C-alpha cells in the first residue's frame, strides 16, 4: 500500500487526469470488491485506503465526479451496505470518512449540471416545488446528492 501511495502522489500533483482516473478506477474496484467485503478483519488499515482515495479525489472534479457516479451512485445499495449493514466498524468508519471527504472537496466544484444517478433522475427529496407546483431549477452540488442519499437511509428499513 505504501508503494501505491508513493506512486499515485506524482500523478495527482502533476495533474495527469487520465492516470488519476485510471488509478481511481482500480482503487475503487479493489476497495469495493475485496477490501470492504470482509467477514472479520480488514486487509490493511482502513486509514491507508482512505489516504489512497483521498489523494486521488484531490486530483480534480472529473475524478470526483467519476468516483461518485461509477463507484457510488451506480451501486446505491453500497450506502446502506457500508454504513448500516456492514459488521465491521472499521469498514463503516472508512466508508463514512470517504463520503465526508468527497462531500468536502466537491464543494469547490460548484453546481453540477446533471444528476449522478445512472438514469439521470433527481430524487423527490431534492425537487422543491413552488406555489405554482412548478419544479425549481436544479442547483445542486455533488455533496447535496451524497447527503441526500445518506439521509434517505433514515427513512429506510434495512434487514
């Protein structure tokens, strides 16, 4: 893991977006397919995985958008799986730390012009209605979408 972190640092600092996107793809696939699918103990300290992803997510708005759309919103069950259902406290903490960091750094990206959901919809909870029952123009940040899906977990029964 230390070798990977040393490798990815020049990628992020030099502004190589394509390389950062590829590293984010590989890291997120490994993280969700292997690391976070633990029964007893996590493979390596969770903070190291957070450090890897946070370094990549600093690379730019395209990397953050790709991660949110492809690693999170394309698999909406991940929110409940890794925040509520997961038996490992370390996985829950690492996943929530990634979400908080992503929300924080994505605020600098400003308003997004499309929904991160695969079908492009906006959840009902994000559609304010005016007195004339006309939807208000959508002006949300990526953090708004992440927070909305996390808050929607409060209204959900998880088995």
